[in-house]
């Protein structure tokens, strides 16, 4: 079963609402969620916060967090997921922030580095990944990484929901 369909089952059974805050995935997480008929029962909405100004003004990411840790960091992913959960008044939320490439990476933060935040009720987890791709086409590599991150975000939420919702 595709993760978005499993997610529908879990959320509707538990009566929980979901929201998303996305940077590097650019709305792909939300798009996968709304591809499922009936998603309006549990999906309240999403914010694509590509620019740091939007992260601060809409999602309440602190300027100090962005200055100290950067937009692509565990701390920013945590503040994004908590910010969208509060903004949309949901039980669950997902956030993504990363470097999709092909440029923008450094030795400390390589292309493909992605942080995924997951909040279910009072539990908040942030996961770090480096999504690699060896396609010769740089645009395909970028989009493969974005799709991998979106799919992983859904799977992580499913795992946590199964642990938290009995």
C-alpha cells in the first residue's frame, strides 16, 4: 500500500488532523497527501516556506535559529514543524528542509542533506538524511532527491503514528 493511503487509514481511524511545512520538497508532501480521495477529512493545509522570511513570519522560525544553525538544520526543521502544527491547529505535522541541489552544498552541508520534522500530538522528532542520486541529469537528480524526501516524510509519520496512536 502506498504510504499516503496508509496515512489516510491511520489518521481517519484516530480522528487526527495533519498539516505540512515544506522547503526543499516544495509542496510534494502535500501533493502526495491530497492525491488521496477524502484527504480533506484530515489534511488541513500546508505552507511552502522556501524563503527564510516566510519561515520566520508564517512558521515562527526564530531569526536566531536561522543565523546560528541555518535554514537546513535540525533546529529549523523542529521550529517549522511546531510552527505549522500551531498555525493550522493540527494534531500532526511534517516539515522538510534541505539542499536539493545541484548547487548549494558545502562539505558540512552537502547536496542531498535533508531534515524531516515529524510531530504527533506532543511528540516531536527530527530526522537527518543525505539523499544521493547518480543520474547524469542534474535536474533529474534534484527532483529524485525531492521525491525521496517526500516519500520518507510520509513513512516516518506513519511509523510514529503507529507508535503513538493505539
